[in-house]
C-alpha cells in the first residue's frame, strides 16, 4: 500500500488544480483517473470539444465573415461531421498534453483506473488491465465530475439518439435534429447545428429557456434562435422516443403531439459520477442526482474528505471548479488561499 498526503479522484479542472496546489504546498500527491486519458469531461467530451466545435462551425459556415462577404458566404459548401471533428481532436490532444505536462512538472503521481473507497482514509484503484492497488492518504479530494443524465423514456443508441458525449458518433449531419433540453448544453448545440443549416426543433418542459438567465437576455436569445430557423417548443415534455424502421426518430410529447427528425440529442441535465466510489465505505452519501453535499470550505461530513467541481452541483463551470480545487487543497493543509 502506498501512502500520500493527498489523493485526488478525477482529473478534470477541479482535480487538476487541487492536485497541483497540493504539490505546490510541498505535499506528496497522487491523482486517479478512470479514463485512459487525462482531463476529465472538460477536455474530452465537454467544454473544450464544444467550444472547439463552435469555432469550427463559425469558420466553415462562413458565419463569422457574413458582415464582410454577405450571408451567403461559406468557406465550405458541404460540411461534414469529419470536418468538425478534425479540429476538435487536434485541440483536445493539445490540451491533454498540456495537462499531463503540468501534473508531471509539479510532481503529481498519476494512476489510471477506477477509484473506490475501502474506508475513510483508503482508496482502491482498479485499472482497465485488471491490476488493483490500494492507497492511503491524509486528505482525499473527490473531483469526479458528471456525465449526461439518462431517461428510461429516451433509449440512447449512440447513432440517431445521442447525448452530448456522442455528438461525433453521428454518421452525417442530420437534415432535422430534435434537441431535448433548453439548458446551456441543449441551446449551445442547437445554435451550432442551426448555423450549419440543420433544421432544429428544441423541446423544453419549462416555460422558458435557460431558467437562470435574465428575461431580456432570454428574449434576445429566442429572437436570434427563431431567426436562425430554430423551432421552439416550450412547456412541452417528452413522453417517449422511438427509432422508426426508416431510421428516423420520433419524439412523442405528453401533449400527444409528435415531433420527427433524422436524429435526437438528449441534453436534460447531468448526473454526478459517484456510482463506483463506494461512498458508504467512507461514511458519505450522494443525493439522487449524484451530488455530494459540502460546507463552505468544500468539506464533506468527513473533515479530511473534500469534494469539488461539478460533482457538488451548481454552477458547474470549469473556471469555478478550478478555483474550488485550489482553495480546497489550501484549506486541507491549513493554508487559506485568496480567490
């Protein structure tokens, strides 16, 4: 069994920053990552890919040049999923390399495998190759992030019915895309695909999009979405989703309406990645959405176990998660860092 001052579970923005800050305080730090690549959802499936895709869309569609050359200008006429993913893959690889270099430069030991508690101070890591190792630490930081939430009414098939992690599994750009969920992720992808000329039907069960935003901002957003040929179906909830024999997708709404399209993106919320942690062994628990409760200092019920990042809930922003990780690492070792 190896012993560390700090053991971090998860290598997204919160985990990275916590591990690096702990190392900068002179502590011996290890970080476990379940995937075979560093960076968590932020680098691999979330923030970085979506923003890179946005830039590719803005460029290839000619949208960012419309003020100069007119609205009919396009850099490429027939844009494909491969065109979009090429740029995204390049940016993701660069970010992974940068993150690995930062962790290595600060002396953080990285282990790949699924981590789970065996008691409040011990963590077992099972690698994909079948190897199992146990680690003991004075301080443990949970930074496992989130994944797309699922619904029994929406059978994700990774082809025509997808979640936000599976955007690039589409074989081709659909002519019509049904987007379920009017939150940040749903609106973001609806906007991007609409810019590519895809007909969008955006379904949201609440009376307005982006419930946290000011009304005047939402009104301006809805105006521009409709101007970009996005159909908004507010106050509508999906009862079930079916893939038809011809490959099309039908969303059956609780209002007895039907919406059909070539593909459907389910983007209703996120779920905390806590299923494999065996939180009970550490005397902890999560709520129904997989979120861990912490105090103002990011401590859980166990004072030596901290939780930071998306796994503790709102606001679920990479920049905030990084700061939470940094502050938690400082507090763990008696160093109150200013934000």
